[in-house]
């Protein structure tokens, strides 16, 4: 009885492997035929034009103020 069960399981796995390989082969053949008729959409990515460089007038016209260094601020406090 156990021998029959093991034999059935082995036959099932061999049949499943055969079906898997046949379907994989058919899938590969379909890709070859589909690829030869027209280019695949995955490989051909649309080229996006580069964005023009933006110049911000508010930054160019801004007046910047120099901030004192932190070391200079801490020195007078430590002296007192």
C-alpha cells in the first residue's frame, strides 16, 4: 500500500515537472515571436527632455547679512 502511494507521488512530481518545463518553453517561444514582430514596450523608455535651468530673481536680488561665528559669541560670555 505504501509502495503504491510513493509510486503515485513520484509519477505526480514527474508529470508536474514535465508540464512546468513545457509551459516555460512555450512562454519563451511566444516571447521570441512577439519580440520579432514589434519591439517590447518595457525596453523602449520614452526620453524625457531635460528641464531648463531656473533662475530665481528673488535669490539674486536678496541682501545677505553676515552672521557672527558661534565661537566669537561664546568668548565674551566666558570672560565675564
